[in-house]
């Protein structure tokens, strides 16, 4: 696994009508695990923006921390530390 910090990530970006998806393939291939950050317009409690961060491992298990959790707010974390923080803060999907 690449030992770099969040601040050094070159995020790939997909833009939709009401959302922006930032994603990073950890081993730089689509066969590796990845971190995603989704900035989206949600209809929950009216129309508000929400940012959620996800992590999908190589075995296709997925963790999602929603409620304005943006891993990019922690630039000092290494990838390994960021993954642990995402897992610890996951409140929507918890790796099952």
C-alpha cells in the first residue's frame, strides 16, 4: 500500500448535475481498494449539501461515513490512518 498522506493525493473527479465525486485508487489500479468523497445535494431534511467519505477494500467490503465527514479535512493522515478514521466514523455502511 502506498504510504503517502491525504494532502498528497491527486483525486480523480467525476461531476454530475448536483454532485461531485472525488476518488482515489490506492494501488493506482481499478483492481485495488479505494477512497471516495462524495459532495452531493440531498433531499433529506430539505435540500442541503452533504459530504460523505467511503472506503471499499479489495474484498469489496464498504464503509461510509456520512453527515459532512470529509477525509480531505485531515491532510496530515497517512492512507492507512485515513482508512482507520473512515472505518471508525462509518455510520451508514460498516464493512458488511
